[in-house]
C-alpha cells in the first residue's frame, strides 16, 4: 500500500546534489572499521550512499524509505546483496541490522522518541546519524533550490538524551564545517 507523507512525490534526482561530503566520507570510514555484516540505511533518497558503500563493503545492505519512487530507484540498480523495505521508521516492519545509517532524516520526523525506539529495536550494535540541524539559521526550514523543506530543530543534547533513554549510548561525536553545510555525525552503540 502506498504511503502518503511529506516526501511522497519527490524524485530521486532531487536528492543527489549534496551526497559526497566530509561527514559522509567519515561515516564510510567508520563502517569500514566496524565491518558490520549488515548495514541498514533509513531514508535512502537517491541511493548515493549505497553506491559509495558498495565500493568496499562486502556485507548485506537493506534500504528503507517511505517513498516508493526512491525504493524503486534503488531496486532498479540491481546490486547484489541489497534488499529494500518501503515503510516508515517508527512504524515499518523491517529486519534487524548490525549498523543503521541515516543522514538528514531525523530532522524531518517530529517524534524523535518513536524513531529512537524503532532504531534501538532494529540494530544489533550501532546507529550512525548525520544531521545538519545546527546549520539552519532558525531551525524551522531550509531551502533547496526553490523548494522549502520543513525541519524540526533539535540540539545535540536532545538527540543524545532521547537515544540514551532508548538504550543507545553515545560513542562518538564529530563536526564537519563547510561553507554551506554544517554536519554533525553521532555514533551510538547498543
Ligand atoms: C533529506 S532526504 C535525505 C536522503 C539521503 N539520506 C541523503 O543523505 O541524501 C530524507 C529522506 O528520508 C526519507 N524519510 C524521511 N522520514 C522517513 C521515515 N520516517 N521513514 C523512512 N524514510 C523517511 C525521505 O523519503 C527521503 O528519502
């Protein structure tokens, strides 16, 4: 059944423009070090991360997104050892993975506690979060081209406390500043 939510109707190409950043490269390095048997990505967008990951990761990849067109785009690449779930973090039934990666996704979800609970239930070891909240001047919205993206601004403290309350402990915290993009990487362990 098709899901109707904020991202319904977006095309994968829309999300390709800020895919390779120092924060993403750092995450790829962390994943390489951890060498998880299964990586699950929540909010796959235009599948750029999966393509970068496949360069060195020899385990399985599970892509989760609430937008059917993003899931279809990922599937159309026919990459071995990949599988997909169309559904919403917080609600969807999905397999358990060793590491869950998500970038620029939590800021679009108002119920952080529901997301953290779902993430804790679906990881065996780690959750790797990239967000760009601190970059937003006032935190409420962001413009990409002519489109306005709604965001919920949250401090690092809110993330750390909510994840801890759901059994996920902060293990690493890195900040990457670029002229137009300020990303924070948080690594949580179960
Ligand atoms: C800003 S895009 C980020 C895409 C990609 N992670 C990247 O770094 O380019 C947000 C993505 O998360 C997905 N998304 C947002 N909330 C979600 C949820 N609760 N469950 C599943 N997917 C979600 C959207 O459909 C969209 O693909």
